C-alpha cells in the first residue's frame, strides 16, 4: 500500500487575516460615532484654542428643550442641578465642568445654568464652542 504525503505549504494564507481586519474596521466605524459624549447641540463658533483636560470633565448642556447633565435631562434644573452637582463633588472634589450652550438658546438660560453650577460648588467651568472654519 502506497501512502502519498502531502507537500507542506510554506506560504502564509493572508485571506483570513484580511477578513478579520475588515470586520474590526466595520465594528470600529459603527461604534466610533456613538462614543461621543453629551447631547447633540449646535455650538457657537470662536477662534479659541481647545483645552486639555487631566480627567474626564462633567458635561452640562443647555438646549431649547432643557438642561442635560452628561446625557441625562434634568426635569427641574433650578431644584435638582445644584444637588446633583454637590453629590458628584463628594466623590470628585476638583471636578471640571464643560458648559455647552446651544447657539440659539437665550443667554439667560446659560447664565442660570452657570449660577446653579456655582451653587452646587463647582469652581472650574469652561464654555464649549466650535472652532471657526478657516
């Protein structure tokens, strides 16, 4: 009885590698837009330089439909925002806040949110804008 041995293949089959890389690329492309923080808002434009943060900042957004803490809408900001911020400050005493105000929201609404953050104990607040297109 004669046995035929198969010849060893000395080449790397790259097709499975390409398949895996393409699947990872598709997964990344699908999840990357969902990783952005906060609520969608049209920001005013300015030529100020972007800031670098040491820790993840707390994000407060003022839109026409209400005030949001991170992605959660605050039903009654005048009663609840300062208390929620105080609770966060107990865990992270030097918390940095990014205040985002939609460009067509009255200035008064942004000032009220800023005042509520101050009442909650926040001392570091930055106003977020979008860069001017050059």
